[in-house]
């Protein structure tokens, strides 16, 4: 049976799913200072119902790495970069140990400036003396030629706890993103690996030694705990992915749809194309820094049940701030929940407190309290509607680079809106008025996010880059660099990318039938010098899209 | 993190599925390395820089700027409409104040496309800057515009389109026409009788490097722009002056282009030529983007750049100084229209034009009515080795009642006479664009 645990900011949810449905579930408060304790407790309560041996696969979604980065408790990292011509790499500096070395690689992967290894040695000596144990080495265009990063890795061998190399995370371009990704990976390395040790120990102590342990990523896919030890940054910001994967598991989403998760402080919006969640083009940002970590494409607005209502003679507005719980629950200012309360849409806490609160702001501005409540609810719904419209417009207006795509490119046209979260049911009728699409409120499922974690499949992506004029091929995220013949074709490249991806997945224990591989980018440019064809520049990207285990989906599906 | 001082919109459209022919300079690969460089540099992650998708220009958008014979469909492909539409998208973003500046990084280029179009010249079918500017004027009302063409080739198409327009200052910097296609763009080409001094040509000798270009910018281009006081500055941002360009002989660098861009301060830049696709374009385009956005570009340089190796000779410097002095004087005090005859109140020019890309020869007579009240109606009688005699008539923006009447009279008389195969009318006053096939 499959076990999923989602350690959220407030609650830790756990679920155990067998071939016939949910066997056990638990909802516990999260111990923010000891996430492991929360996981142990959740596991213990599952084991108490089904017995520890029942768990064959355990998937965790935790905020450990996210918290360490956002709260600044991660380790200092010695960051060595070489940039060559372009934007001054000082713009991408991270932390106190950041050094730019001479060295350059161009867009075709040619070394156009030698790496200054002497300078690198001196910097490493100084940082080592200062107690730096975690390192990152990143060069511009290292996805086209990783040699300079590998040379820095060799210098660091045996002198530190970890070295993150930029090209290991993705074959996508983005020097600044690559620096941030590698640096953050090393920063959370130690704390993450200690956590992994403890999780494995706890599972063994609880008698779950036979279970494979996996970690949820922000793209809604999983990776084995053993793999995540070298790529801990891939575990950041997995929370929203757990919820989205939960709704995929519970509902049968086949068409273009919108998912709204209306929470206390925000409404999270996700978009599905033909039943599959959309993935961020480049990567997710954390602590203000864009990275190469793949993530579901979501957007968040400050409209939730606890969002404060501001009233003036001109406008009545919900959010974006949260100043405390609703007045019905003893909060300081009226919120959306209070407005819903006095319109009798819901009954939360003390409705009289809601009424008094709204009455005060209404009278001060010459309104009736019901007027304010109605306008506030309408404002919340309208904000959600216009944000969804803007999001879909942005998706459909994404840049394309061929005439074919410009004329024939697929447009996302949502036909359904799925609404989840506390105020979902309360707002559904109003949302139905606001949206032309059918609004669906799935039967409430308190631990849908844990179900999402439990059933999520592994995901991975590879980018292959072949330049037959210079005879070089790289698949950066798999560490592959090899010579390539001048008759290497686009078809061969597509085959090699898919095969490499399949082999990698097999090596980490992912089941092939569970993980269909699709090609998302395929191009081959004739390279001409003078009047002569000198080779082909071939680019392929293959991925395993996020999804849920087909074998178990049936067990948890509900009619939505 | 970086933040653009001038919010910049970039319309990037490399047309990865379009080429003139497999080994032609205008081929799929042209902007591939530029895109790689911009993405690797994280240009689109910079706060204040946004990437936009082009729209498709319509046939009407083309007919507002051009006489197309036999018709628009015959002389354009979708790629041309996207390229022009990309320029339009860029311009709209600036005029709607969604960005301070915009760069249409699109292909194919357009600055060799003239008022009358029978096919492709110098890789260009339609003039994307002109289609864009006339769209702007149609949408936002009359605008005084300066177009500065920094492509290595003379912007003969743009010059031809704005020859009689006193509200458009066209300045072209280019390699001397005696040494390069299209062989025009000399200092005494200064505009038609009603627009004298609003066409300015600065031919530069082969081997001109950063010093020479920046000298011409400082001593000629900027003072003339200051005199003209445009509402909008457009840069036809060709990049074939680069020292590594395979089809030209100049010695300009990425740093030089970035400094020129900063000096000019264009509201809208539109990519024109530039065929050193690996050694120049990635760096020149990066320099342009950073410069337009008001960001530091001091680290942008070509990997093999050696300023001393490409620096212009003292002789070139002296020559440029002399030429620039003369040009400024001529442009400020033009000595009267050049080649042409006055026939019954019309100023008439005869042109023979060669369309190198499509191997067409055109024989054309352009006549502008010398009106005391407006710029005057303009008519074109044209035939080519591909299309028999055609007629184009335009009542320009601000045309007087008499000139508008005259335009219709000529257009209708032409239909009755039956000697023209195709006729086209541009009425910018009534916004009427008509075509007729006899
Ligand atoms: Zn020019
Ligand atoms: Zn050119
Ligand atoms: Zn007139």
C-alpha cells in the first residue's frame, strides 16, 4: 500500500491507500521546529491502523528545505563562477563567499577563455580556512560544455562536504538561475541529508524498512530519497504540488480546466491542459531568486477566507493582507469569512462578532452592513475571476518561435473550474455566476494533498544538445558528454534522449509503464558557414509528465 | 537582482521555420545563437524586461504603407506579416505606455523595401518600420518621427517611402554606396521638394570602427534630431557593421553598438540585417537590450575582440570628419531638390530599380503634386519584368481637399483609361485603401 505524508505549515496530513481505497488517514498539527517529530507521529498513527509491513512505498512532501532557505538557516556556500562576456556576474552574487574567475565558454560550448585555476585554488584555500564546507561551481553555458565546472570539482575533491555543479540540475539555459540553483542545493545539503538519515532510521524503527521512500517535488513528481540526497534543492516548494496532485487523483480531469484552491490567506490557481497540469517554463523562484527547479505553473492572489476587508466610500476591497483570523473567531478586523457569515452563506464561530465588525466599518462610510458584505464577496469573486482570465491569457500569449506555432499553436480553453478549500462551497454559487465555465466543487476530502503525495509518479526531464559541426553531444542533467558523428540525425537524437531518460528512471527504480516519456522540444538547425552546410545543431527535450499511479487512482476516484 | 531603468519590451520572433533558401544568410539559424545568449544571460528574468509575441500585420496595414503589385498576397508571405506585426506589437507597447521602450527582434528585415513593391530586394519584401510607423499614425494620430538606420547597407527602401514626407526624418548611416549594395545613399540625396533635409545620408568608408560611428552620431545624427524634435525615435537596428560580418567591410563592435544605442535613446528598435550570426549577433543584441533597458553593458564584448586590431586608420578618421561636416551643412541648408523635372505642376522622378533577391527589374515614374496647401498627392506609374504597367496614387496624411479630390480623379481616370493592369489608391485622409485590377 502507498503512504503519503504532506508536512504543511499548519497541519501534517498522512494517508495510506490500498487497492480498494483509503485505509487510514491522519491530520496532526505540524511541529515547526521538529518536522521529523511530525513525520514520526504521522507514520506511527498509520502503522497503528494497518501495521507497518503494509506500507510498500512512502512519499514525503516537506517544507524542510523551503524553510531553511527562506529563514536563512542554511549553510554558507563557497560559490565559484566564471562568466566571460555578458552581464556582470556580480549581479548574481549569493552570500559572503562568491568569486568570479576568469574563464569563458560560448553559446556553442567552445572554451573562449581559459579558466583561472590558480585563482580558484587561492580562493578555495581561503574559504576552507574560513570553515566553508559546501561549494558550488557554475560557469556560463556549462550545459553546452561542462569542462570548466568539472575542473573546479576536481580542485575541490576531498576538501569539502559537497560540490554542486550547475549543469547537473538542468539542460535549460539561464546562468543566474543555474547559480542560484547550485548554491541553494549546497546550502541545504547538510541539513537535508541529516533529515534523510533520521527519516530512514525512523521508518526502520517503526518496522517499515521494506518501504521505498520518495520525496515530492514542486513539479508534482517524485524522486527516490536516495537521489534527493544529492539534489535536495529539488524538494523545495512541493506543498502546492501535493494539493494539485491530490485533485488529479480524486477527480477525473480530462479536459482543459482551472483549479482554484481557496485557502485562508490566498487563492492558488493552477491550469490543466487536456487533463495534465501545466509546468512553469523556466523554473520556480524562491526567496526572490529564480531557479531551474521545475514546478507546476501556479499563481497565487491574496484573496482567502481570512483576507481583511477594507472599506472606503469609493471601494470595498478584500485582501491582499491578512491581519488575523476572522472576527467571528476573535480576529481584529472583518474578513471575507465574516462577510459570508452575515450573509448566512456559512456559519463560522460567533456570527454576532462578524456583524458588529462589519457594521462598524459600514456605518463609518455610510453603508448598510449587508451592502458591505455583499460587495466584499463580489469583490473577492471578481478578483479571482479576473486573475484567472489574466493567467489563461498569459499562458495563451506565451512567446513562440516558429510560424507554425504562431498560427497553429494550441490554446488553452478551460471548460471547468474545480474549486477546493475552506470557503469553496460557500462561494461556489457566486463563482458559477462569475465564470462561463462549469464550476465543480469536489466532495471535500480533508487529506487530498496527502493522497496527491502518496500517488504521485516519478518525473524527470532531460535536454539533449548536439552540435555535429563541432562533434559534441551533451545531456547535462545526466552528466553525459560525448563525441558525435557528423551524420547524427534529429531522429537519432530524439531516440537517444528518450532512451537515456528511460535508463535513468529504471536505475532509480521507477516503473516504465507508469512513466510515459514525451518529447516536448525537437529541433534541428542546419549550420552554414559561408555557403556550406557544416553540420546540424540539434536540440531535444524529453520529459515524464506529472501524474498519478494508474493502479491506485481507481481506488480513490470520486465523481467530481 | 537586476532591474531595468527603462522598462523594455522585447518582441522576439526568430522564425525558426523560415528561410529564403537553405544556405541564404536569411535562414532558420540566424537568431538561434542570439536567443541562446539572451536566455543564458537571463535577460527575460530581469525585472522590467518582458518578452512579447508578435501579432500578424493585415493586408490593410501593408497597403497603408506600400503599393503592392499585383497585390499584397503575391509579394508577401506569412513570415513578412509576422515580422511587420512584431514591429507593430513593439510600437503599440510603447505608445500604450506598457513599456518605456521596445525592441522588435524579428526577421525577415525590411529596410530595402520601397514604396512600390514588386517582389524582394536585399532580402526585404515589405518595409516593417514603415508598416509599423504608418500603423502608429493611423492609430495615434500624426506623429513626427525620426528613423535612424544603423544597418551597414543604405536604407534605400525607407528613404524612398519617406522621400516626400516632411514629418519623418530619415537618417541612414552606412558603408559608402560605391563599395556596397545597394549602391545609393549619398550626401546629396536629401528628400523631395516638399521634404528637403528630412532625408539624410551618412556614407562611411570601409573599415570605420567605433570611433567613426560614434563621431557621426554625435556630430550629425544627434544635432539633426535635436533640430527636428521628433515625437518618436525609431532605430532600424541592423547589425552588419560588425567587424565579423561576412557580407560587409566595417569594423563596428558590440560595445560600439551599445554606446550608439545609448546615445540615440530610441523608443523603438527594429532589427534589420546582421549576418555574423555566431560572432556578432549574440553580443550585439545583448548589448542593445541592456543599453535600451538602461543597464550596465560594460562586460559585453565579443570573445575575440581586440580593439587595436579593428581600429580605423587615421586616414579614415580624417575622411569621416570632413564628410560629416559637409553633411550637416547640406542637411541644414539643402540646395534644392536633386534629380527630377517639374512637369505641369508635378515634380517627377524616373527610377529603374533592381530586385536582386527575386531578379526583377522595375521601371517607375514618381510624381508629386507641388501643392501650396499640403505635401501634395503622389502618383507612381510602374511596370516590371514580372508585372505590366500599374498605377499607385496616394493622398498623404494632411492632404488638402483639392489633393484628395485629385487622388480620386487620377485613380478613377486610370480605371477608365484601361492602360494599367493593377491600380491602388491610398487615401490617408479618409482612411480608404482601394485596389482595382483592369
Ligand atoms: Zn543604414
Ligand atoms: Zn544590411
Ligand atoms: Zn494639397
